[in-house]
């Protein structure tokens, strides 16, 4: 052993600084590695992750909800046609409980004029449907209090070790090193929370129904929390329902349940004077071309829903266009990227789900 | 509390920082409290057994020390023998109850059944206290050392209790002998930044061996051995080779963490593994594998039995005794006893065949120390050790024999042709295979360096800071990314913890 080295102790202050610098460097490296390894699921998890990149207090419209929201509302179109800055804080199977916490989270960084809440998950009183759905919300959530409350609600039985993997998602996703592909190394900046399905499937228009189904208590409880939060922050809350088909008939029960919840919700919201835009019939949906699958809209359907919602919102509220404002130049840039991307996909005739 | 647990990642740095901050006179008491806390994280009740073993042997030591003052030789020897016998019987009794009683009951019931005697010897559903095999051997080494006057009896109970329970060595060794370890608890351990980094580097290498190499190899081994009846001989052979390196990297990895953790606090522990798979004979293997246990058996069983001083056949008897006991120490199962017996048998056969080997080398004009001969010996020894590992890993003695038979029969050309398909059956995919190959290269590199007495740690610590830091960052990141841990991977216990 080198005696000179052995007895050459750095002073305490210098040693503490060295250790601090070492761990800061290690944190920085692991942060970057985590960015590569984190679960992305074709962009569905990027919505919460990318939200924090928005310029503070720059949003006009915040959309919250499940896949029905991010396949139903096209933020790039809202920008291009109306000059409105919008973002979909969406996540797969986002329940009302998750929507509430995501709204809590979003309002720490943004002060939108309008919150658009997609109503499909009024059907569920659960905290989450699948574990991956909870993770899609909590993995990238920054506010520790929101994260803790949601994790505690979702995993009441879990011990601290199980919960730790939700606070430090690297513990779970480090094993993704085996399945990394190109998309893990390249980030798309033009999501703004919306996803696009270019392909479509044809369905028959379902029969309208007046039946009603009971909305779970917990869903209503958390909706009330969302409503209170919006009122507290002087935000207009608008609930909307994207159109659905009933598939080829095999999803009849699902369709009736969905419409039953929609009809019950309509009464509930009317009593409380909350605007509810049921878009099943209003937007001129073409059941031949406007669906990707029986319950999610294709790009053409998404455009119709977005146009309707934006027309309604701009007519009701004072949503000025930010077009030409240098502070919003990133929206122009990202719209161009988005347009190029759509054109490329259309030209090649292919749609890679993970890339869209 | 396992070394690869989150708790330990918090526990160890906290203990180290406080250890260097508190006054010297309080250090032993502090470490003792920490060690008992560490142990009680498994099962608080079993700390009592640890304390009982410690107290018994502490008083045995004191009585042995006092007996040395008796002038009447006959009385002195009688007293000392009584003391050491009591210490051994009481401690081995505890070990027997927890570890071997059920094997004993099972055997007795089988014998009674064969003799058509209707007696039912009961079983006890008790959990084996963590580390009992290790600390029992530690306390026995202490009373033997005092008995032989190699060390004086320890009068300070705190110091002795710390020797027994010192947390880096508590769960899985190394079984530090009293004469090597106990005096270190009387020394002052000052903050030594160079040694701390050396220790941390060794721990880092240990974590790599455990979390990356052993854990991924374990997946192959578990997949194949868990379904051995439907696997080909070649798959079983590959899995057995993987097991050889899994067990090595798991246990050597643990030892590195234990020794490194001791070094961080200023304690020196003898090496537990010294490149065992480059051994040229089975007896050399046992001088390089689990050295602390091998030397324990050598010092406290083989030599007292007469060692090699009483003729060839007594020596062979002693070797067989040592290895059968070693097998039994590893587990209360017949396949462990067979494993131990086989290791003893290979050594005896090797010794008996030595004249024949010498003659053959002369006839073939091969130099005894030539590279070709040495390589052949290393490979042949590895094959013999592989055979013994089948007995070690298989679930039972009967299954060991079937697995070995499958390996020998299934080792034909058709098996090699079926290799690509066979790899799928190993339960891993291509990225894991590449990771394992890269990890094996790292392991072999470090082993070859060690074999050549090159200390990689000192070499790294002499490099410029940017080189060192790059290496540290690369190593930590690689272990965190490629290691097997987190949700879905619960069975990452160290393998020797069960012994």
C-alpha cells in the first residue's frame, strides 16, 4: 500500500465537498440514465413527464382524462386553428381520483382559463384500474405530497419497500435495459399530450339510448373535489364526452353502460350548472372513418371533436389567440414538426403505434 | 438485514459515519449495539440465542484462562477438558437442535419404519436462526484458541460479544478466527481515507458479483434445475457450469462486501476466496474456496484428529471425516453429505493415484510444471468440482444421481446440434446472454489479476481523479442498471445465508 497516500487525509471540509460533488455527479448520471430507461409506452406516459417542460403559466386550456381525452383532443390543431395553448394531462385509464391529483399537480405550474374533463372514467370509483395506470400518473409526478397521497390511496396495504419503487421508478424500470429501442433515445416534442391514430376501422352508428346507470360515489366525490379546485382557482370547468361506437355489436353491454353513465352524469351536471358537452351526435362523426377502434377516435374523428370543442370554448370564453406572440413560438415550431410527421406517416402509409 | 437491501444502504453509511465520530472508548459498545440491531432485523428472538452462545463461550474462556493457573497438571487438564467439552456440547447442541434435529428425526423414523417399529419421532417447525452455523464456529474457534493458549481469555464481555456478532461477518462469515479478529477490537481505528476507499471498492466489486453475475446466472440455474426432468443433458451441463459461477460470485461477492465493510471501519479480515477455479487439484481447491471454513476444519478438526501425522489411511479417514462434517455443516440433507463425501473421496483418489500420474508424465515426457499439464489439471479439477456441485445444487440425493446420469448420457453430438433450441430453454434471452458474457470477462480479469498478486484496487486508487471517478461512476451505474433487484425480484437472498 502506498504509505504516502494512506496518510494523506483530505481535510474534513474538502472531504465533505468531494463526497457531495461525487453524489451530485452520480445523481446527474442516473437522472439521464433514468430518462432513457423510464417506461414510455408509446407516449402514453410522456404526458405527465412532458408537462413540466411547458413554460410556467402559459396554458389556456388544460385537458384531463383517459385515452378518450388524448385520442379525442388534438392540441396542435387547437394551436394552429385557434392560437390557443392547450395540453392534455392524460394517462391510460385515468380515473377521477387520478384526474383530481393530476389537476392538483398541474395547477402548481399552470393557471389555465379552462379545464376540460373527459367523462369516460366516471364509470369507475377505483384509484386505478391496473398497476401500470397508477404508475403512468405517479412515475413522473414531481410534487411529493400529491404523489404520496395518491400512492397511499392506491396501495393501502403495501409496505414502505413496495411504495419506494413508486417514488423511485428507476428501481422498477432499470430492468428495461433489455428491451430498449430507438424510441427510448429520441424524445418527440410535439405531443402536447395528444396522441394520433391515423388508421381507422369502420363501425355502424349505434342506436341512441336513454337508459341511466349509477355513477360510483367515489367518482362523484373526486369530481366534486375537481370542481372545488377549479372554483378556488377561478378556472372554468367543462366536462365533455368523446363519441363511442358499440363495435360490431359485441360491445353492446359496454356501450349501454357507457351511455348510461353519460346520461346520469348529464342530469348530475345540469343540476350543478356545469357545462357537459356530449359529442356523440353533435360533431358529425362518421362511424365508417372516424374510429381507430370501437371506443377511440382516429385522427379524422379527433379533428372533428377538437374543432367542435374549440369553437364552443372560444365562443363562450375569452380565449385570445397567441399566434405571433414570440413567447409561444415553440407552439409554431412543434406544430410544423407535427405536420411533417403526419405527412410522412401518411406518405409511407404506415403507422407505428409507438411512434405516434 | 441483507447486504443488498435498502435498509443496509442506509444502515451501513450511518454506522460508519457515527463510528468515526464517537470517542474511541465507546466504539466497541456502539458497534455491538449496531450488530445486534442488524441481527434482530431478521428475527429479534434469535438474538437471545446469539447472546446465550456468546455468554457460554465467554465464561468457558474465563474458566479455561483460570484453569491455566492451576498447578496440579492433572487437575488443570481435567478442568480444561471439562470446559472445552461443555462449550462444544452446549453450542453444537443448539446448532443441532435448530439445524439437524429434523434430519435426525426423519432418519430415525425411516429406520424404525424399516424395522417395523411404530415410533414417531417428532419434528419441530423452527426457523433456522440466520448465521447460526457461522457464529457457532466462531465461538468454538475462540474457546479452542484459549484452550491451546494461542490467545488469552477475553475478559471484556463487550469486546468478546462484538467479536461474535460483528455485523459484517455475522450472517455468512467469513468465520474470522478469534486469534486474528479479537485483538483488532482492542486496537484504535482511526479514520483512514485510503483504506475506506479500498474497502468501498471491494464492496462495489462484491455488489457487482452478487447483483449482476450471480443473480442472472441464478435465473438459468433455477430454470433448468427447477425443471431438470424435461431438460437435456447439455442444458443441465450448462446450468451446472452456471451454478459453479453463481455460487462462486454469490458467496465470494458476499465475502467481498463483508471484508470491504470491515475495511471501511478499519478491520482486516483474511481472504475467503482466492481464485478457486484455477486450482490444480481438489485439495488445492479447498485451500482457495471458503478459506475461513476450510482453515477452521483444518485447525479445529483435521489437526486434532491427527491430520497427516498418523499414516496414510488415518489421513484418509481424517479427510473423509472433515468433508462429511463439512457437507453436514452446509445443510441437513443427504445430498450435502454426499457432496462433502465426494470432495473427500476425490482427494483420497488423487493422493492414491499420484505415483501413477507421475509415471504417466514421465512416459509421455511431459514436465510436471509445464503449462499444458497445469491447464489440463485446472480443467480436470474444474470437471471434478462440477460433479460435486450437481450434488450440492440438486434438490435431493436421488435427483442428483439422475441429473448426473442425464448430463453424462446427454452429452452427445445430437445435444450440441440442439444447442440453439437448448439456449431458449435456459430461461434467458440474447441481451442477458451478452451481459453474462461481459460479466464473466470482468470476473475472469479480476481473478487472473488476483492469481498474479496484482491488487486492482491499489492500481485504481493510484490513478488520476478523473480516471478513478469515471470508473466509479461506470461501475455504480452498471450495477444499478444491470443488477437484479426491485419489484418482481424478491428472491435475491445470498445463497449461503441458508447455511
